[in-house]
């Protein structure tokens, strides 16, 4: 059974995994635990993929995701190879998970778990909203309990697969899961600050809160109920730990190996992966974790991508500014900080419809050096500043001209908020840079989670034209974010297991 290590019996397949990002690592661990011989091909010299690292001028930056939730999903991958997270990685529960700052000067901490957050709401927002939070948590929990086993942690062969779970689908409808997230939150709470704190997570799914399906409140559940964690040594320690455990279980890693194409037999079935030097790594199955449009374009040029990839809508992108600075943090700042602008719905209209930078943006500022003293020299800090921006399909922005202007705007915001801005080193990442890294539409967040691109409507992780080919990562099922790509790797491993029967 995928997810638990079992005796190595039955057909033992040779599986090639293209990419050592989180989805590829999860797939490799689940496959190794199921008894298959796994080779991982990674173009970089280290594991991680988008969960990468950058070292410069004495600072170390995490270049990918900064928020780790749903540790049990990580535990599943380690359990598959007979190990535990604690054997390879030290995790700290962040409290607060987020420090929220508002344009009126007020603040609110997002604290882990029901009781701590209820107390915060009671103190800052009043007893009515604290009582409303009890109902909100019950709703989030029910959504999570229905969604994860029935619609997220499952392979669909077509939308008709929904008919196999009629009771779960009916319950999801009854819970209001196909309504809109923003209204579902706002009608529960009086304090507008809570509307933002409990709905901004829709941006992870590439949607404005007012437009996102309420089912994506499950991301709020992951953040606000399960809690946010931080690994000792930074976020890049997660893929390093996974690769270490996978290697101990017999997975072979070949770093510095760039894949040029997927090899296929005359009948279309895959036979391995071809490297840029012309050599071929043979396999009975190939798991490809590249961004899906890029995978078809570069590795499978003879196959037309699915229609949803050709005509689908993509998530907004992000301008990410990595800063190594000298000085001390403002008093109320913590590891994860959200600075909300005055505008909300109109800011998303700028982003999604007008295709221009938000006139009044909300920004995320992470300071990993708060909990990782090895990330920066003494008396210094690392800052990760993220501002949502249009992707390259929606926006018509000259990033060579616009990026320096937005950098100056972000710098002023940091100064006004009291962050140190004595810059020692920096790196600004734009949508053009994301595109150069192989991410369609210049966004690291893949296809948006609109209804026609969600669940069984999202691009499948297999292509019947190429038996033995499996996809994993944020572009396929179930979607974007660390929890989803870990599940994606597990689902890919299940697909290979199905071939073995």
C-alpha cells in the first residue's frame, strides 16, 4: 500500500523520476517503499527544485515556498521508507504563525490551534467574533474531513469519478463548498480584519478570495488549525532530508542530469528518459515533475498538450525580493508578516482583470533569520518580500522597466514599516525569471484553481497516449502548495503501482 512500507513482493519496476523537487522526492520515497527501483534525475547539483536555496555574501536564502503546513503528509513519505521526519529533520511550530499588520495601524496575530486563536480573537476583536470562530473551526474541519480523502488524496480518471462518491459530493455541497470563500468568511465575522486573515490563503490557489470556491478554505484549515512549522536550517532542509531518507532506502540520485526528452517505444509506451548528452536512463515508468506545459513542450514535443493547458487560466505571479540586510527588526515583526493594504477587492481586480500591479498592494514579508541564526551574519537578517503581480498571459508589463520601480516602492514600504534597509546583498525575481526557469505564464503557482481546473477537471497525472508516463507537481492533481505537491507525488506512485498489478 502506497504510504506505508510493505514487503518487497510482486512486480518490481524500474522507475525514472524526472526532478528532485518535493513532488518527485515524495514519489520516489513512496515508490521505493513499495519495492520499486527508483532513479531520480535532477538538473541541479542539489535536491529541492522550486524549494531551492541561494547563498550569497554570507547570507542563505530559501528561494521557494516559505510556509510549511500539514506535517503528517511529510510523515507519510518518510514512513514509506521506514523512517520518520524526526530522524532527519527538526521542526519548530511557529507561534504566531503570522503577524498581520493593517493599514489603520492595528495588528493581529494568527496563532496555531483553536484555543490560542480563539483567545487572540476575543482579545483583539471581541467575544462575538470569538464565538463565531468556534463555528468557523467546526466548518473548516468538516470541509477538510470530506475533501481530503474524497477529492484531494485520490486519482480521478475522469470527472465521472465524482459519481463514485455521491454521498461525499452531496455533503460538500451541503457544507457550502461550492459557494465563494470571501462571502463564506465575511458573513461569519464582524471584524473586517478577520475577513482578510481567513481568506487571503485563496491567493495560494491563484484566486481572489471573493471569487475562490469555498472548498479552498481547506488551506485556511492547514494554516490556522494545523499550524505553520519551520525546519532547522531553513526550508531547503526539507528536500535535503527527504533525499537523505530516500537514498538510505536505495533510491539513486543523479544530480547535474538534465533531461532532454522522454523515450517511447513504437506503441507509445515510455522506455526511459534521454539526457542532454544523448544517454538514456531506461525505465518501465517515468514520473515527470516539470511544470506541465513545459513538460509537454520540451520532453514530449510530439504530444499535443491537453486542452486545459493550451487554453487554461493561470494563477497570478509574484515579484519576490530576497534581501540580506544589516540592522534590527521592528518590535512587532516576526517570522511571517502580512502587511495588508487598504484596498482589497479592487486590488485583486488590478491583478486579475486589469493586468497591472496592484495600486494598493498587500505584501508578505518573511524573516527566516528570526528562527535560523545560520541564515545571516550576526546583526543581520534575511528578508523575503513577496508582492502578487500579473502573470505574463494577463499582464502586458515591460518587466525590465517596471521591476526597478516596484523595487523602489517595496523599499519605501519596508522603511515605513521599520524594517532594516541597509542592504548588503539582494536578488529580485520577476515573472520573466520564473518563465526562464520553465514555469508557464511566468508564474510559480501553475494553473489557477478555477472550477474547470479543480479536482477531476485539473489535468490528469497520466496520458493514455504514453503508457507508463506519470506526472506529478503543482500543474496536475491535486494542485499548488507543499501539502498538495506531496500528495501529488504519492498519487503518482499509486499510478505506477496500478501498472504493476
